[in-house]
C-alpha cells in the first residue's frame, strides 16, 4: 500500500469515527459537516473532497452492513436460479427441502425490515441528502437501485413459477422498494405507533394477496 493510500484510509477512519461519535451524542439532525471535520481533526476542504454531504458519510458508515444485506438477498435469488438450471425445481429435491419463490420473497422482505429497523434514521438521512441536493429519486441511489433490482428479480421468479398472480415485476419491485423506504417506515412508527412486527406483517399481507389460489 503506497503512502497516498495509507493517508486516504487514515482520513476515512478518522472521519467515520468522528461522525459515529457525533451521531450518537447529538443525533443525526444535530450534526453538521463542520462538526465532523473539527472532531476528526481534518480541514473542511479535505472532508468535502471525500464526502459531498452527511448522506454520503452515512452511506460509507453503512457500507459493510448494506453489502452484507444485499449480497445475502442476491444469494437468495440466485439459489433458485441455480436450482432451476440443475432441473431440481420439480423433481430433484425431496418434498420440504426446497423453498418456493414466494417464500424467498417473504424472506427478503423480513430481512429488509430488520435492516431498516436497525438503521432507519441514517437511511432516511442518506435518502434525503441524495434526493434533495441531487434532485434524483431514491431509486437512483446505489443502495435502493440494487435493492429494487433484487426485488424485481424475486417477483419475476414468482410470476414465472405461477406462485403469484400476473403482475409486472419491474413495477412491483419499485413499489415494494417504496413501501420499505425508511421515511414510510418511520412514519408508521411515529404516527401510528407500529412495531417492527406489525410493519412486516402489513407488507407481507400485501404480498400474500398476490399469491395464486
């Protein structure tokens, strides 16, 4: 590793450590880029060269967590594809050993709800900074764009297997991504007092209504 790379990694560690500390002490809304730069001991110019706003810092803080979630969901979707390619979807697996496409979709929803419950405030800040300053939709942010693609794929598998009614997978993937967004999640909690279990059950009720009779 060369000197420039070591310095870059050191700056990143200091910035993320400072941000994590300040978010814990003051909450997300009580922290500014200036506070992060001062606590990290870096110039504001150095900070802004690495991160355009607090949302980008938040994305970096959650990088490992989001990568694990999205990789796990992709593995879930790809497992069914490999199963079909091996010809085991119908006959090669004993009853009870294979999971249905609909079950995989339900599992994905449960995992996303768990993730959102743990990181909702930070995810909302990431989304708000991205859609506000850059005048883009949440679906264009790398996190939500990738999630949208995974959910669309899971819907497509379930439709092709005849496990849910005929729907447009791209539309349903985007709709489900919107339903699972952090702002709607926090709204349900703060306004309606919904628990994680109630939110998960509500989303699953919508999906279950699509199941083939």
